[in-house]
């Protein structure tokens, strides 16, 4: 039971669908995930696999006309210290309850810090906005907390930074400010949506280090979304591999890298260069991700899978099966490979 | 900020010189110069004009000199003495003809500008936040008509229908008893209701295009990342809308004043002719009919200068509210 | 943002719907113009507008034939006559498919001296196709006396939209006026297009001093209120000029003021295209300036120019109309929609003869149609979006 208590966010059969004139677009199609306290869950997949939409579903900030279905159960501490469970999927996306959770319980770091900050408001203004909403009504105190958090993420001259505009900062500094903004209200879950993709490699390492440090010092859970398996290896405790809106493999990071089961995961791993595998050609996955609309029945990876068997893989939708404890795979041929 | 303003002011000088040259050319365009017209007029009214008087006049206006010298005379006279030449149609200095009416033209144009903003911005915001709703389509359609159909046609049709329905002729800015009366509170009160129709008609086209621009720009901004960031912070939708996208969209909208203002003044001129308002429009038309070029030229000069100043003000306003322009660094 | 969100945002725009697989088998290999055409076809309003405009231009082209009367003919017995009603039902013979009009009786009110017309039910004139009427020369060359429709009877007359104070048939005059007003938009845009392309191209491609100068000129032209400037320039045109001279004089006036918008589009496009990889690739492959402009740049922004031109034509038409309406553009006896509207300037006459507003309806229709068409073209201009 102790493990159960440590799960602070649980997603059950979460679906995000966009009702368009052309039909129903299933961006996220039945995702089950658990986020444990103080741990990092990595979500990896190609662009368009629904990993970003999954994170948006948590905050209920899915763009129109998306609809979130299923259960998203967040365990949060009430003011008196007792625990309560809220189903985020049932809340009104524009309502007060979800707004109290956004930024305070669950905060988010975005991919491109330049675009994620409003160019016409100062950094201070934008950091203090969240603090004023969730922590205090006092301007001076909010300012003090803002400076404090900027210092914590390693910004020089935090007071000066508070009155600067985003375009006056460098890319790495901006991402630090972004992280500061997300952490300003001490959230219990931090969602990092490709936080390093837009940064230089050297800065990337610093930012990743920063997120890891803050995670351990604040006991924050992190959902780390990326297409970069290298980053996943460095950051995550658990990993979910997503393909076409579904989780195809879900396990801890060691198992994933050493004993991958799903053909897609294997293909992904084979497509990254490694110093260990000498003189081996890199493999690419043939074809492209199908458009997630009006898909045929069967395994989503069928069209690109080398092992796919006609009459087996393309008949019924494939369930996610736990093959060993803590290792789930969505593949019918899992025993054969 | 001061640097920016002085830089912009310096930029104005060549622009103003260019405008004045064009106006001077326009004045000189029609065959026969101003003096021949003037002398002809004097003769017609029975005055005897001697050769020496003609010579005197020629010297006074520098007509015996080259074009460039004439231009310098004209500019010097205007800048130093406020003398814009003589309207032979009204037989008065141009300045005396223009200024009283120009005030009304500027007033109506500015009120129209305010009207345009008050109407277009809220509608634009509504249309953007309720994209593809019924009202959005309605506004889009009205916008189309506003953009497509010129003010003078709308004025013509409106005047006709109001006359048919109510028997009231809504032309003119004042009731007959106030037309030549000095300015009093009663005159202003008499004028205000009569201003409503011209302001709507003049502002319609600009309002329509401003609605389109506001809507388009807001739709762009609404899907931007920083809006999602703010939403992810827990900011409520209403607050978020006004703090970020609207605030962002306002900047380019302010810069539209640069072309809205000349469009409004243009519209005012032609609509005032149809509605027979006591502004510069009908006067300009009369002046043009008789090729009273000093009057026309001065009118174009003054309205252009007003537009230029309006644009300058909007630029300064823009710099005041947009840090990227103020600090010279322009982001993405 | 993930790629998916972008796709969703694109899908949400109704006008940029992805086509179903069935009716575009060659989406990948279709040329830019084919894609534009596919996309344009789906913009129903724009297609309808295009059809209406083509019809209007055809009518203008054959105006002598289409109009039941000649524009210059004065029916002195019918001054200020209201539009005739078209009837299908007769008291004697009942319903008939062929429409007809009654003759008109003039009555003068003895107190007010106002002239009114009423139907003379004793005289019935059926409207016929290819009726024989007044002789004319099509385009001044081909003689004929057959009109598309008319009453085929020298005693009767057909005034679908009434007559003016001189007894001209307004409907015929509107059709003749369309020839001048509609052609003015097309002819006017040619010179504008030339200046705009040239200066915008020079400004964008050469850059440097020429760019600065041209940009300053544009800034300068934009801040002068257009209508007063048009008015002043057209007033400066010599009075003795003939209608044809005035027509081209006005076109020159509009062009030297109106090229700025187009030049801006061209310059902006060239500036951004100059930086594109394919331009660089062509340059590296050894293509010369002219070849790059012709083969790579022009096709890339031709669609934008077409859109811009489509939206400039109505503006030019309106310019002519405004000036003629004010009495400082084209002058009678030339017939344009603006000239015709001059009669409607006075509220007094308008109240008694409201049919004089008919030319306004044609102006509005034309301008709206061009705007809808331009809107459709604008959406189609970027087929890859």
C-alpha cells in the first residue's frame, strides 16, 4: 500500500479528442500513467504522438475544440494537512478549482522560453503573477519570493532581472526564468515539455542539472516530455513510450534501455548513435507516423513494424499488458521477440 | 525615449518639405497663374488695373522670379506670417477661409476616430473569442459592406431613407438659426445630434477594417505560447485576455492610426459634401470647381500636416507602451 | 508546441480544410496554380462573385446590344418617368408567360405642377427577345438595330429603371456607364501594376539607397489624404480635355497615387524570398539575376499580386465614381456610374425620383463582388498553408 500512497497523480484511460469537420481526431487515446512523489516520469515519442497533449490534459489547457475524457486523479494536501483526491478530468476547464491547481499544484515549463514569455511584460511581472494568484496578496512579499526563486535557479542580479524584459535575457537565462516561474509556488508536480529542445547543448546540460537539483531539494515530481532518449536516460525514473496517442511501453528506465520489448522502442533505441556499438549502421524507422484520424483497427505501429503479421496485428486493438512486474507492453508478439 | 522622439521629429522635416513641394506644384499646375486670375477678377468687378499695379503685384508675389524663388517666398510667408495665399473665389486670405471650417473637419475626424476605436475593438475582441459563432459571421458580413461600400454612397442612401421614413432632412451640421451664429453652448448642443450620422458614416469603413485587423491579430495572439503559459499559471480567462493578447494586439492597432486618420479626413471631405456639412469639404469642392488653387493647395497641406502629426503621436504612444521599440531591441 | 497542435489549428480553419483523398488524387504533384484553383473552387461566395463579374463585364462589352435603348436618346415625352412595372397578368387574357409593360400617361398636378405618370392599360407592349429598336453601331463598327430585348414597337418604350430629367432611359445608361466604370478599374490597374511592380521590385531587389528613397516616397504618399489629393489633381486637369483625355488623365492620377500598396507587397515578398534557401540554391547553381526573378521570385508572389490587384480594382472604380459624382471627374455627355449618380445628389430630386439611386446599387454590387472574389483569392493564394 505504501507504493499506492506515493502515487500523487494517476491517469486512467485518459482520452483527448478533437471533434473536427473531417472526423474525430484522437490525439490521446486511452493513456494510463502514474506519477510518484519525488520521482520523474519521462514521456518519450516522436512529434505528433500526443505526449504534449497528454501534459496539456493534466492542466486542462488542451486547445479548442479538444475534449478530455477519463480520470485524472490528483492527490493534494488540504490546508489542514489531510489528503484529498480530485478528478481533474471532471473539473470545468475555465473554473476556479482547476485554476487553483494550475501553477500552484501542477506547474509547467515550456519548450521555447522566448515565446513562452510575454514580450511586453517584465520578467518580474510575469513571475509575480503566479505568486499573487496562489501564495500571497501582498505585492512586496510576492516580489521578495520572486527574487528568492530567481536566486535559487542561479540568476545573477535577481533584482535587476525582475525589471527586465524577456528579449533582454539570453536563451539559457530565459529558460531559468521560466523554471523559476514554474517553481515560484512550490508545485508538487512539475511538467517539463521539451524544456531543452530550443537550447544550446552546453546550456541544455545546465538546465537539466538545475531541474534535477530542484526536484530533489523540493521533493517535486517531474513529468519530463521529450523526443530525446539520451535526456530520458539522464532524467527519468520511469519511462512511458508513446505512439499515436497510446502508451506502447511503460516501465522503469533501466528495464527500458536494457530489456526493451516493444518493436517501436527497440527501433527508437537503434536509431540513436552510441559509442558502444561500433561500426553498426544506424537504423531509421521507415515511413511516417499516420495521421491520428479514422485509423483502422489494430496496432498503431502496424504500418511501420518489421515484425507485423497480417491477420494478427491488424485485427483488433492491442491492449497494454503487464509482461513482468512494473513492465507493460502493447504488443501481441511480445513473447516472440 | 527623448532620443526616440527627437529622432522621429527630425525624420518629419524632409517629409514636410516634400509635402510642401507637392502642394506648391499642385498650385502651379493649372494653366495661367494666380495673378492672371486675380487681375481678371479685379477687372471683372470694374476695377481699373494699371500696368504698374500689375507689376507691383507681380513683385509682391514674386511671380517675376523663378519657380524655386517663388516656392521659397510662399513657404516663408506661410511659416513666418501664416499667410497661405489668397483665395480669389472668396476674395479673402486663404487662412481666413480655411481655419474656421478646418476646426470642424478635424473635430469630426477625431470623433470618428474615437468612434471607430470604441466600436471596432470590442467587436473585434468578441469576434476573435467567439470565432465562427453566428455573431462573428454577422460582424464579418457587416464589415464586408463597410469596407466595400464608400461612405458617400452610404450617406446618400441613409439620407434618402431617413427622409422618406421621417420627412426630416438630416443634412447640415446646424439648424438654420445657428449656421452663422457665434459659438455658444446652444450651438454646440444643436450640433451634437447632427454629428451622429456623419460620424457613423465616415467611421464605418475604417471601423470595418479595424474589426478585421483586430480579429485577425487577436486570433493570432490567442494561440501564442505566452497565452498558454499564463493559462498554465492559473490566470482566469478574462484577465488573461486583457492582460496579454489584447494588450499585444493594441500595439499594431495604434500604428494603424497612421492610415486611419488620412482615410477619415478623406471620408469626411466627401461625406460632408453629400451631407452638406459646414466643414472644409464643400468649400474645397467649390474651390476646385473654380480652380482656386491656393485654397486647394493649402487645404491639402494642412490636412497632410495634421495626418503627419497624428502619425507621429501614434508612434510616440507606441514607443511609450512597447518596451521593444523603446529599447530599440526588436524581438521575434 | 507539438506538431499535432499545429495540425489541429490548421484543420480548424474551415476554409483550409484538407481535401478528401478521392477528389485530389495528385495533391503531391499538383502545380501551385492547380492547388490554388482547387482551393478557390471551395470558396462558394468567391466563385459566385467571379461569375457575376464576368457577366457584368460581358454586358458592358456588348452594351449597345444589351441595352433596350441608346444612351443618348432622349424621350422628351417621358421626363423623370418612374420604372415601368413588368406584368404577366392581363385583365383580358389572364396570365401569359411573355412579360409585357403598359404604356404611360402623363398627368400634371394643377396646383404643384408636379408631373406624374400612370399606366395606360389600353396600350400593351410585350417584351421580346432580339427586338428591333433604334439602330446602333456595335463598338462603333458593326451596324445593327437588334437589341437583346425590347418592345419591338416604335410607339412604346421600355424604361426598366425609369428615366432622368432629360428623358434618358436610366437602365440603358447604367449599362453604357458600366462600360466606362468597369473598364476604368481594369485599365486603371494596368498602369498602377506597372509602377508598383517596377518600384517595389527595384526597392526590394536592389535595396540600399534606391530602397530608402522609394520607401520615403511611399511613406509620404500614404500620409496625404487621398480624396482631397485626387480632387486637387483632377481639378488641375485642363477644362478643354475631351472625355477620352479625361478618362486617361484620371487613370494617370490614380496610378501615381495608388501604386504604393502594391509596391509594398512586392518589396516585402522579394525581401523574404531573397533570403529563402531556394533562391540561394539557384544562385549557387549559377543562375543570373533575371533568371532568378523570372523563374523563382515571380511565380512565388504572382498569387499575392493577383489578390492585391483584385482588391485594388474596386478601389479604382470607386475613385472614378467619387470624383465623377462630385462633378470633377468625368463630365456629361460621357456616361459613367458616377456621372449618373450626380443626378441623385440633391435630396429634393431624390425624394421625388428615388430610382435615380439605381446606379449606386450597381456600384455597390460590383465593389462587393470584387471584394468577395479578392477574399477567396487571398485564401487560395497560399495553397500550401
